[in-house]
């Protein structure tokens, strides 16, 4: 069984990073003040479906009265009409029948119209929980019939916390750099973070995960390449900077990931200069070697270039999704920054 399925939260107390949602739902359960329709929106891997299942269980819905529908593959008006017929029947064992409709934005226009009629006059024993990653694609008539909950994209700290918990339960030792890199690559998705850890564990010879193992499995660039690039750019060495980009390209490194790691390190170096009170926090997130490098960078004469460097990197990162040549935005950073 995958780690994401194995460690999927099964009660409210196990949900990380969505306290604003959980607190409201827990109070509704406690007060017996449950609505007939909910809309959970947010990016993938944030726990929408998991919280929906937990909520259904909290209000007493047994498995026989819990229905999960994938709107991506059941998006026609006929399927919704069948649903409208099904909701009329009473629950088997529970007070409520709960329908979790995932990726609800995938429904056709006719299917939305059919669903709207049910949402307007639902049977008393039915609760709908609609989940979507693209709320803007939903008709306003559907949104207005639901209690709306926006799931926040987890912070890297939230993902690190979950990875740490799971690794401990699995008897796995994750180096600080390994943990930080997986959390960064997860891009705000608990599911993606656990999927990456799953892959790394699948090829690891033991249960001590080194950062080079994560780099090898994910194709992420090495920390050495990242540091070499930062040093070369800040020193005004354009030839060496472009050489590092070529090495990364030749190694088939994902340029967006490369740029993201450069951004992270350069930001830490800047914060070490401007906010000394964050020193211990940064030190806890990276290896001793990385901290020594960034602290020295922050004390160097080139540190004054960090803010402009970061602005250029942010622009490059945004442009990469549209760039025909993925390395070009980063090459332009090198070309345009003053020596």
C-alpha cells in the first residue's frame, strides 16, 4: 500500500495545515448543525477528500451510506439524473447518505443544471460534499447553494511535519537536507510529498535516506550545482554561470526545480544578513555544510547583489512554464545581471 493511502488521516486531529476548516466542521458536528451541501476547494493533495471522509464518519455515515463519485469520469447529465434518483432512497444504516463528488468542476453544463435541482431541494437524509481544484469553473448557482471551505496550500513546514511523522512510523531516518528537498519538490501537496518518499524508499538500500538518493530518484540538481551557480553569478563570472547551467541541462535537471532551489538558497543567504533572529530556524532546515556556505555568502561583499538576483530569479521562474527552451530564462538572468 502506498504511504499516502496508508497514512491518510482518519480523524480531524490528524489533519495538518487545515485547522481553519477542521475547527468549523468539528463545531458543526458537536452542535448537530450540519448543512445539506459543502464545497471544498483547493489545490491537489491538500486533503479535501480525506476531510470529506472524516466529516462523513463524524456525522455517523457508515461505509454503506458513503458514496464517492469521480466527476471526471461521470460527468454527463445521465449520471447526475441517476444520482438524483438514488438520493431519494433512505440510508441503509445511518442517519445520512453522504455523496462526495470529486473534481466536480468536470461536470458538463447539463449535468450542473441537473445537480442544481437536487441541491435546491435535497432530501433531509442527504449531504453533498463537492470537491474541486478549480472553483472558478463552477457555476455561481452551484457555489451559492453550498457552504464554502477553501483549503490552503500546505507550507513547506506542514509537508516536512507530515514527512517526519511518516518516516518515524516507518522506521526511516531522513537527513535534514533529504527532508527539506522532498518538501520543496512536493510543491504544497501532501500526496506528492509522500509519493516522492515512497519512490526513494523503493530504491534505498537501507532506511537512512541521504539527499543524494532523493536527487537521483527525482532528478533534482545536486546542492553543489546550486551553490556553484549562486557563487558564479554573484561574482559576475558569466562564463562559469552559463557552464553550470549547461552541466545541469546535460544532466537532464528540471530547470524549474533548479531555479526553485537557487531561489531558496539565495533567499536564506539574504535573510541571514537582514534577519539574524531567523538564524536558528534556517539552521534547523538545512545541513551544517549548507548553512556554513550561506552564512559566508551573506558576509561577503557580493551579498548586496542578492535582492536584485532574487528578483531576476523570480521572473525567470515565472517565464519557464512558457519558455520554448527551458534554460533560456535562467541564461537571461546571467546575461542581464551586472558584473
